[in-house]
C-alpha cells in the first residue's frame, strides 16, 4: 500500500531537514517547500511564506503536513494561518505544527493564535513546543565559540532544558505518521537542565579548547544581530524570548520525548561529542 504524501514546510532548516530525512527513511514520499522558483510541482514546490503564494498548489495531493514558521519571521501567525486555512480547505488527514516552549503562556502571542486556529480547524493535529535547540551552539553561536572562545549571550545563569533538534525531528516524524497521540500538544525538552557555562565546559572538554560563557547586555546582541542582517523585528523577538530564558522559564524538563518515541532524548555529552568539529 502506498504511503501518504507529506508536505514539509521549512525543509531546509535544522529541524525541517531532519524531519524530511526521517520520513524518507521510513519510505514516505515528501514534498518540501522552497522560496526558490520551481518549474514543476514534485519533490520541491515554491511557496512564498510571507504572502501565502503557492500554498494551494503545494498542498495538492498531500495527505499530511508539517508546518513551522522559519527563522527570520517575527509574526508567526501571519506565516502559519494561511497554511492552516489551506490545509482545512484541502481536507488533510493530519497537520503537525511546531511552535516553541511557552507559546501558550499568553493567548495573544502569534504562535498561540496559530495554535488555537489549528485546534479549532476540525483537522486532526498535534502541536509540538520544543525548548531551545542544542544545535544553536553549532550554528548561530558557533562563530563566537571558534573565534573568541566564548558563548556571548544575555542568558544570565539560568538553567535550560536544551533539546537536540534531531530528537525534535524524530518526534515530528512519529506524530506525522501515527495517530494514537492525535489532538494533543506536547512540550518537549532534553533529559537535563544545564546553563550556558555547563555547555561551554562540555565543549571545552571535547575540543581541548578553552571555551567560556560570558553574559552580555541584550542591546549588544540585538545590535550584532541587526548588523549581521537579521530583520529588526526578529532580532527584537529573539531578545524577548532570551529574556524569558534568563528568568528561568526554560529550566523545566519532562519525559514527553520518551512518551512519543519510547526512548530517552539526547543529552549534552552526546551532543557535544557528535558536533565536535563545529568548534575546531
């Protein structure tokens, strides 16, 4: 029996690319969105997430879909609402939406508005709210680690239940292809709560380099992000959520990864060992 065709939004990103690979490993046919023009709808389909252009075409023949709001967009609702509306019109079997831990803290946040729209859509769904990714250290923060030997963030001494993006992707793929946990939201975390100094120490140990965590002022990070080409509204969004992190809102851990996957999530030691080359 042929397996359902699944649409993956944000398929070139850290989580999205791993979701696509997990689904392909299980024999699923995956259609991925791209912002680049494509001549024919096949494995890739052009979608302008900022305008919704291409959304209808992307969902033709699709049975299930994975939605997220890619990095760089601060108004997540404006990105996700057209996708949810088109999924409803198309009568999809299931939608799995990734937001972020704490998205449901206020009913007025863009992420929560998208969650509520999906919950009320009549579609079968799952919502997954991951904590901060470990992979930020080998992508966004890697340059500072390599060149200055420092993790430079306005994060205070707060503990964080960091999660490996590969575990997030595995949870998404499982929920996309099964229905026994449908119509539920899952906050997901790693197996331990560590601070940024702990991460710096772990990277030091595996690389043999002296890496330290240095707290910086939020405005310093904001200025650096904007000068590096990050849109101002998204830079402000990052500073906002880092403020919540600094206040300890991301410290808790839970067992939801194990609930969905039947195994423990990846911890700090395994993560740094497997990404060692990113900091050399």
